[in-house]
C-alpha cells in the first residue's frame, strides 16, 4: 500500500517522540550551552565548499549531457530540488529538478538529475564500504567491496543506461506528460570525472560532520567517516519527512560506540541537517523568490505543486 503523507508525518512524529523520550530536552539544551562555537566556522566553510562542488558538478553534467538549458535555469533546477528535498521523505524531492525547468529541456534535466543523484548515493555507499574497514568488520567489508567492484561498470555506463530507459514507452509517464525529450538518446559522456566530484563533495560533508562533532565533544577524526555514511543512508529511508528522527536515531546508535552521549549525537545530527540540507534549501528558496520577482507577477513555481494551482507548463519560467 502507498504510504500517505499523513502516515509519514505520523512516523516522523513517532520517531521524534522516541528520541525525546530517550534524550530529554534538558540534556540537549545543556549540551548546546556547552557548545564550542569556534568549530562552527570551519564546519560552515566546509559545508559551503561542498555546496560549491555540487553546483560545479551539476553545471558540468548539464554541459556534458548536451542540455540546452541556460546556466540560470540549471541553477534554478538545482536549488529548487534542494528546497523540495527538505520537505519530502528521504530527500526524494531532489529528483524533482525538472519541475523548475522549461518543457523543452525537461527531459534532459530529468535524465541528468538521475545520474547526479545516483553519483551522490554511490559516493556515500563508497564511504560506507570504507567505514567497514575502519571499524574492523572485515568479512562485511570484503563482501561489500566485491559488490562495489562488480557494480562499477554500471556506474561508468550510466548515460547508456539512462538512454536505454528513455527509449521505453513508460519513461514519459513517470515525471509527467511533458517530460519526454525530443531526442531519443542522451549524449554519451565520461562519468568518471563526475564520480570524482561526488566523492569530493561527500568528503567535504564528512569533514563538516567532524567539525560539528568537535563543537560538541572532542573526538578523533575516524569517528566521522566511520559513522557519517550510515547516518546519511538512514536519513534517506523514505519513511519520515526530511529524514527527521531516522537521522538522529542512527546518530545516537552509532556514536554511542565512540563514547558520545545521546544528547551530543542528537544535537550534532540536527546541526548536520541544518548545514547540509537547510542551508542549500534556503538558497533554493531565495533563488525561486528572485525568479518570481523577475516574472510578470504570475504565481511562483512552488504553487504548481499545490492542488488546484497552475500546471508546470504554465510557469512563467517556461515562457520564452
């Protein structure tokens, strides 16, 4: 059965209630009072650097994939996806970048969006394999590494795979009736360089997490790469809105092995969400507001997502 938004809200509330039961608000507040704010500055710098890398990667994908969208439209799509990712389960809203692009380029953007999100997920999975070696789970690490190697050719063939999917008759029905591209295939390009960009952005995310942990509790650097990928994968489970509760619960469970209290783990996870999700979402919201002001006074793009509002094809950004 399809999980409705109401059920997801209930799951999010339930997860938060369990965390608050295990981690009293008073303990979290006491942890915040002992925060070493100086560590937040390198954390912010690292988060902004990661956002910059993701932006460069997306712009490079648009050019390599032969997308005809302008740089402004591409950035609107990217940051619009960031904004949607905060309010959707498992950041699934980041797959909706095509909602913020003109119909003529929507097919290419949707295809490249799939590649971009797959590369980000692959980089997190790669660090998850590394974390198994770091914590000494040798059997699981070797098996995971073998699976990673087997799937590597599929990663390098992503444009060909997406092109094959785009040739299917059901492709145009998934994102919307206007998403079917004019061309039958996606321009082939080398994926390896973009995979390296994804690894770099995830590395910066891990550094951000390390600085946030240091702001709350002195810890070794190995703590961050050993726990970060699993916290991210837990928050990506599409059960609660924005990964709320799942992310914090995973942080409490994993960081307890490094003598980090539940209150510290919860606060660090919330700050991680603010730095890596809310920050780019805020940028997306500002960009969409600027786009609205630049239009002829018609409704903003977000209104197309609400019942009874205008369709994507009627957004002012689609007018040429």
